[in-house]
């Protein structure tokens, strides 16, 4: 049987399981129910110092069911696909629902919002690489980093990951949808040493298709270059300064935005962007959108985790917040409609500006280029932001020296309002696409 | 007390009609190539959680997991496969996959012998069954009421109760055959307060390897509710935090996350075997001020980070990492210990059967010193007093670490004065403890809330410390 045929058969099996789960729930008296089943297998290999270090064969599966007895809800999940275990799981969910309270906002998403077309989003491209070939690729990748410079003194190695799987979701509205997907990556992390101090950096490439991956030598070399650039890092004094978040870490700021405009933060009044719908939160040159249906996209999906059809939407238009990101529960609580964001966002992007990173550095003049963030110091209720950072000090648009052991602090609301420019050096390895981001001013704490 | 290996056998092997001879057979198959060591890790777990929000029990979840992980090691190479089906054919198949790490070689033979752990640090109970569903719900409602009655400014209360029952069994080619039954409960209260258009949050919780009675005893859960509100109200008054390097006094207990990030991760065996840690090759060197003694102790009865045996079947230990300022030892699992020519310290841990064991911390804390906490604060002219923290992170290679304060105050002329907003503190692991100038006599461990992440695997841990004065630490506020 071909790989494609095998997947079709497997998908039919998982769809049958979803049907069985929903049927079992109905038999136990549930007024409605929803279920998701997934199955994934893959290979993770790590190579270090020119030889294989670990080979992990992964095979994960799981199913989850949520039952509703009118307005009472219960959920259960398991990794055990034996028929009796599946029955036990549905029973456990029903048992939970005996004790939860009536919640007027709970339930399935509205039936008229279910996805009716399930386009092939071109997400499944298995990679039939043997462990031996993967090891060779890892060795090539790591060697490119190690031979770059004799200051590269040690290595954490190179990693090759290839996973593919199936995800099926269905509910008692009669909706059922599923699709196979794949994801492959190659990464490298090496250590450099200078004057007794060690630094580490890494690089990786990721894609739905193995052919989309960057060349192994290029990945290794980039990891090595990045490590070398950090050697001789030092602390700087405490100051107020403009800051650029380099594109590979800038997605974190957009994740903070997503968190703040997500339904669960809003109805809990746990967001610094409460009551900001229709108001400017960025300068008027900023556009942020979601495009869930991009073929082959890392975040693509035609329906959200409740079966609601996804659609293109403008989140920030000319700096103004146009929509919250809601699933059906938070939408009902807020008296609004689901935006097909139950379970998160699908391909978020900020429209690139005209300059590359070099251009942004010139625009900044003197300031800090941030290339690594540490810790979780973000208060989503107030927007207060204080995190560890490393990067480079920049003068007259030119990188001067690497910087470490500092923090950067501010308030996200002000940082968004002070987003002066977006680079065109788009980071494409993530569900969130962004160029480097220039922020007018933040507080750096150091010596 | 019932025998944990017997419970493990009945839970994990009996339903699949697996005998110990079957395990010998799988092990023999594993050892038929150039495999030095191999192990099987059986696990069955049940997890239950309940969430109260907006005054109602909004959600509950029940999770059933089981499976077996098969690991084969040849020199520095590890092969790993797992299956969620506990049955002989799946085990043999996983074994064939895992042993492919070595391509040719000699035969090996193992006979498993039961090893009894020296002591059980927690009762082999199923914590999910230690309270009825009605009682769990009543407890959550009480927490909601308790939080709301503290102050009219409380707008939102989210309270949760979680219990996990984990039964594991380890069979290894060194003859190990051990089982463990691990209860774990956790309770948390999160509140949002609002006044004059300003909102803030506070959070408190605890847990242990016990039943739910833990939360009733000493009114612990109600205290979490009161504490969450207190923290939120303090933060409502907080001003901008200072920015720059200054004297910092860390409170006792949970601020011990400092030790976990600054010292702990850098002393894990794998990073030191590979030479990627800033502490590599520094045993015997002075890495902390005199008087600083730090241990990793998996042997504390009932604590969240404790283990009767680790996930390789090794009884946990109390390992002295730093003694009177000198670096003494690393934390080891079997694999890294073997390669470094030493023994496992009982720190081999894994998130589940589907993950490889790694050297991990248990309960990491600093032993108490001489100073009264009041005396420590009085000794500081100007600085920061930080008593509650969120998460932290470390780069073990450069040694730089962060941890984020969620409740902190200014110290002005030896007195704790105004509360300041949350701020991240950053320092260098091999240097920060050399800046410790006073150690309190008030050692406390955290309330049982810690979770540590490493290479994508989460495990429960504990931390603790007495009040500490650190002369130079960078505080990441906005007030430059
Ligand atoms: Zn940790």
C-alpha cells in the first residue's frame, strides 16, 4: 500500500473512533458531545561529535471527549485505544459532568458555523529518511559548525526530527473533519570559548516538506556564526534606549498580543487590552492579519478546535484593534461571535516594512539589538514587561559588541504604541510571521 | 504498608498476563547486540482536575495514560522506543527498534531480581479516591467564598484541584526490578482585583505526595485563597521597580528558585559530562560564599519533589552539591554516572514512559545560617526585598539565569517600605552565590508548587532556602 493510501485508511479508522465516541456519549445520556483523536509517529535523532547520540522512535496517540448534559460539561482523555478503554474514557467524562455546574455559556460552537468545505491544505509530505541517512545529515550539519573556527570548542550536536500524523475532530452537530500533516526539522547547537567564557547559540530549519529545509551545511554554519558573534559578551550600564527585537525572537511580542486579545483573558478581565476593541493600540502603519488557509503553512487549518470554519481576518488595521480572538465559550460570555480561534491562531503575520535588519539598525542609530530573551516576566493583567536579554550594542547603525546579563523592561501597551518600524527580514519558521521590530524606548538594567 | 512492587505488578503486568520471565526474555533480546545496558519503564497514570471560575464548577477532566518505554545503551549511544500497549509483542517490537542503535555484537544475559527500596517516602495510595467528588467541589466553593470575603475589590477567582496517581515499574539489565506508587495533589487559587480602574492579580497554591486531606489539614487551602488576595492587593499599590545592580534580600522558601536556576541545572550530570555547563570541571572550586551549603534532597517524606526511587529504580539521596562554598558533586542518572566513572545519585527522572530519563533535580535547597531575617533587612541601606516569584530560566553554558519576582518591596534605610511592580532579576550562576553576605536562620521549603522543564520534559520539583542577602544582583525594573 502506498503511504497516501495507508493514511486514507488510518484516517477512516480515526473517524470511526470519533463516531464511536459520540455514539457512546449519546447512549450514556449526553445531550451533545465533541471528540478529537490524533495519531502521530516520527523519528528524533541527535548526533554529537560526529557520531549518533540518541535515536528516538516516537509513536503518540490520544483521544479526548467532552460531553454536555444540557449546560453541564465533563471531559476525559486517554492514550489507550482499546475499545474498553475508550468506553471507560467516555464514562469518566460523563461522571465528571454529574458534578460540574450548569453554565449558560457552555456547549458546542453554533451549528451554522461548522466548516462545510475542507480544502486540501497540502500539509502532508512524509519524509522517508532512514536513520542512517538522518545521522549522515546531522554529521554534515554539525561538522560545518565545528570546522568554522577553532574558537568553536564544544557542541550540543545536531538534531533531525521528522514527524507525521493525523488529527480528526467531530461533534454531535454531525461535523467531522480530519487531515494528515507532517513536520520536519534540522537543528544545530554549538559552543564557543574565548578568554575562559563559553557561549552557545543555535540555528534550525523547519518545513512541512523535507525539500523546504535549508541545506545542512548552511544550518551548521549559521549556528557556528551565531555562537562566534556572542563571544566576548559583556554587560552594559543601566539606561533608557531604543531596542530592536530581531525577527527570530520578535514573535514573542506578537504572542503577547494574541494572549491579551484572546477571549479567555478578556472575560476574566485578565488583559491589559480590555475594552480596546476599535481603538488604536499600534501606530497607524501597523497591519496584522490571520490567514489560516495558506497551502503548506506551518499554522494552516480549515477549522478550529470546535469545528468552526476558519477565515482570513484583519486583526490590526492601520494600528487599530479590529477583532478579538474568540472561541465559542468566550464569545458567548462576551456577547460576541466566535472568530474561529478556539485552540489558537492560524498563520498570524505582521506586514513587513521596507527595510531589512541593516536598514532598521541605521534607523535606530544607537541602541540595543536583542537576539535572545530569557524568562517569563510578563504580567498580562497590567502589561508590565521585564525579561532577561542578550544581544548587541549598536552605534550609528553598526553593531559594536555582544551584550549579556541585562534585562529589558517596559509596558506592553506602551511598547506596542512605540513600534516604530517592522523589518522585511521575515521569520518564516513559525505560526507567527514577523520581521524585526524597532521599539522607541525601553529600560535596560545592567551595571 | 503494602509492597509497591506488588501493586506495580498487579497494575502493570497482570492485566497483560506478563510475567517476570517475559521481562527477562525482552531484556535478553535487547542485549543480543553491542548493548551495554537496557531498561524497561512501565507506567500507568490517572489524572483528575477540577476548575472553579466565576463561582461555578466550570470544568473537570480525567486522563488515563499507560505505556512502556524501552531504552538500549551502547557506549554514549542511546536507542529509545515506546508503546502505549503493554503486551509482549509490542514490547518485543519496541525492543527491536531500540536496540538498532548498536549494529552487531555479543550476547548478554540478565536475570532480574527484585530490589526493595530502603524506605517509602509516601503512602502507595490513589489520591483521586481520597475525597469524594462532592467534597472536592465543596472545597473549591469554599476557596471562592474565602477569597471573595477577604476584600470587595476581588473581581475574579479561579480555583483548581488536581490529583495524579502514577504507578511505575522499572526493569533494567543491571538486575534492577523496582516499583513505585506515586500520589501527587495540587491546589491553586488565582484572583484578579480591581480598584479605580487598575487591575492586578495574585496567585497562591501548594501540593504534596499525599491525599486531598493535605489541603484540609492546617487550613492550607483556605490560606492559599487568603494569600492570593493579599498578594493581589499589595500589587495594586505597587510602584515602578528600580532598574540596575543593587543589594537584594530574598525571602525564605519559594525564592529558592534562585538555587534551582543559578546552581541546580548547571550541576546536572549530562551537561558536565559533555562539558557544556559553566560549572564543568570545577569540583572542589569555590563557587559560593563561605557558609553556603546547598543540597538536592529527594528523601523528604511526602514532598512534591521527593521520590522513593527515581525513574531508573535508584533510591533517591540527599546529595550535597555545595558545602561551605565549595563545589562538591553533580547530580547523576545511571547513564551519565557510568560514563563519568561514578554512581547514580538517584536523580534519573523522566516525564513519562514516552520520554528518556535525564539527570534532574528533586528538592533543592540551602541550609540555614545564623542571622535573624530582621537583622538581614536592617543591614541594607537601600535595596530590594523580593518574597514571591514566578518562573525562571538558565543558559547553562554562559551561566546566566533569570527569575521573576511577583511580590517585592524597596528597602530604604534598613526598613521594608513600598511595594514595587514585578521585575526580572538576572545574574551569573557561578558568581551569584559568592555575593551572599548573610544567611538567615529561617530555612523554609516551598509550598509544593514547582515544575521544572528540561528538553521538553516537565517534572515536579521542590526548592527552599533561608532569607539571603545578595550584595550585587541586577534588578530589571523600569525606574532607571
Ligand atoms: Zn528547572
